[in-house]
C-alpha cells in the first residue's frame, strides 16, 4: 500500500503572462486532516482545480498520483469517480430542491428505469443523521441556515463515498458555534470513517485546532509542510511562512482614543421582513462615538446584518416599524440608501462579490460607483477627476493591480475588499458600517484592513463592525454590543471582555 493517498508532483500551471503554480509538491497521507494555507493569490485554488479536474490533464505540467497510481482527470466527474469530493466556499445547493434531491442530484438511486424516491429519502435521512443534522430530508434547502447547508454539502459528499474531502473556507460564513460543530464533524469523519480531509482556511486558530499537517504556499510555490506531531504548527510560524515576515500583533495597536461626541445613535429600532412579517429587530438601541470602533457580535440570525441594512435604508428587505436613528444629532428617514449616503453613512456588505462589487467592471468604475454625483460637471462625468480620485485610493489603500482598468474579477480577495472599502471612503462618510470586513481574506490582507480601520478612526471616522470572528471583535473593538434574537442582549467594554462572555450573551433567549 502506498504511503501517500495523494501526491501532486512538480505541478506547474501557467496562465497568459502569469505562472500561478511553480513546481508545487503536495503529499497527503490516508486518514489525515491536511490544511492548505497561503495568502490570496498564493495558488491554493488553482492547485485544487487541478486536483478536481476543473483544469484538465494536459493544461498543466507535473503528475497527479492517487493511491500510488498516476491519474489523468479530464473533468470534475473523473475526480468524483475517483472518490474525491469538493465543497466550495460558495454553496452549490439548489434552493428549491428538497434535501434528498440535493444530496443525490446527478447520482440518483434507481430501480429499473425510475428513481426510487422512498429509498432516496431513507438514505438521505441516514446521511443527514451521520453528519449530525436533525432535519427532515423532505424540507427545501432554502429553509436551512448556512451552517446547516454546509452539513448537507458534506452529506452529499458522503453519498458519493468520498475518500478525499476538500473544503474551501467552510467556516467563513459560520458563527463560532457552527464552526466548532463543523470542525468536530471533520474529526469524526477522519477517525470513524477514515476520510482524508483537505481543508483550505484563513482562520489560523481553526487550523491550529484541527490540522495533522499544514502545507504553506507562497507565490505559487510550496514553502513548507508542518507536522503537528512534531510541534511544528504554530500561528507565528504559519504567518512567517505565508507572508515572509512576522507580525508582532495581528491586531495592530491604536494610536488615538475615541472621542466623547456621539455620532450615531439608535433608539428602540424595530423592523419586520415585508415578505414573512417576521420581526427581525426588537427595540434595538446603541451608540457610536466619534473615532470609535464598535463591535457587533452575535450568532447567525441574531439580526446584525438586518440592523445594518435597516440603518442603510434597505426598505425592500426590512421595514422599520418603530424607533429613531440620529446621525450627528439629525434624524434619518431610513427609506433609501441614497439618503443614508448623503447623510454620511456607508455600508460595506458581507457579500463583496454578490452585492459589494461589480466584478466584470474595472477598479475605477467600482471605486466611484456609489458617489458619481461628486464627479458630475453638468450632465457629464469628469473622467480626469474620476481617474485622479480612484488612483488616490489605489495608492493610499495599496490596491495591488496592474492598472485602474484591471477587472475586479481578477483581483485577490484582499484587494477586492480594498476596492469595496475605497468605494465607500470616496463617499466621505462619518460612520462606516463594516459587515464581516475580513471574510475570506488571508492574514496579511487582514492586517492591512485592520491598519486601515485604525487610521480611519484616528482621523475622526466612526466604525460599526459586524463580525462572526470573536477574536476579531475582541482585537479591534473599543466597545462591544451583542445581539440575540433581534435585540441587544448586552454591552461590554473591550478591555476585559472574553469570548465566553460574548457567547453567553449571544445565546440568551
């Protein structure tokens, strides 16, 4: 029997003008959890696309060996037939399909010429039970939370008898509780089912807690493979290998201190969903002072994003039924985003690809999109001023791109986030709401975003930061509000606050 279940030998992949992978070597033993880490653009996704047949044999150099035998995958189906399952960061469930339809989609259980639906439902239920999801397999995928949908994706992989399970940032959209449950499931699959897990993650504390081995990529090359049994896996060493330098503080220290002037005040705000009439906000009250970072924590569904969208005037999704919002002492109408922007409020979405940016447009277009009125000269946009403004933010935020005309689609996650941030900074807000500001970006880009946030508040801006990462909440906030079931369940000073105390507040009924 081969020592390694999977070997990728001297893998080189070139795109026009760019060498994405340069003689990468990656080896995984049977029944281990092997994490793959690196900065955005390091080559992780490209390597996985080769492993799963998305980039077919012949489009790259090097050799793929599975169970000691060379393999030549020409498609994703080839890799699935070799018992490799891939779960993307963007979930692939069909919302209007039932869970049993999703789990066996494309490999239905047949009885003669017909699908055996009773057996399909029975086996789907058994798989859901195996992944610890106590739901009826006949419910639709759209009725589940994101954390539950992740478990359905794993059940789908199990239905294909996967021996190698690849997960790309599986916890990026999950709260701490759901993340812990998912990581526990991966350990069970390794220990009880013998499944080999390849995990891509930017959450280094999760990597430290679960990895048997860690392979680090940098600039398309293999830097090192670390072994937990040898004590080699530490956060400091992973960061050093990823970025080529050591951060003494992942969360950079602040220079200034918050002021005393209240810039944003929310008083007893309540809201319902117009489609379901469900109350999503219940008498929410909070405040943000000038030059302050206020963290907003809570479990998924607690109402954090609903609050942000209500403040930003997103009335088609959430109808405000009571309460007041004051920005710099003046009441806001909360009826449309353009009003919020004009008054000095900006909202950076948690979904930068779907709602924060127009990926098929260039950097200049995206940066100036929300504030085109500032560039109008009569009925015409002053393109010279537009270029000057966009270029200024490109330099000040260190957006790494060949030019302002580069499509945002082709930027790394960290640079996409900087473009999204630049768009709202161009509107010159007094209060900036950041919803999951570092989701899906690497530790180096995170440090840059944190530094930018500190610079902004040191220069008088105020930030309301929503985050599912409790370490981020604790590391960056001056004060912390915790939400539970659509209401504020508590307020804490950052100094002395703990993850345990935040979780206690987040789970209050």
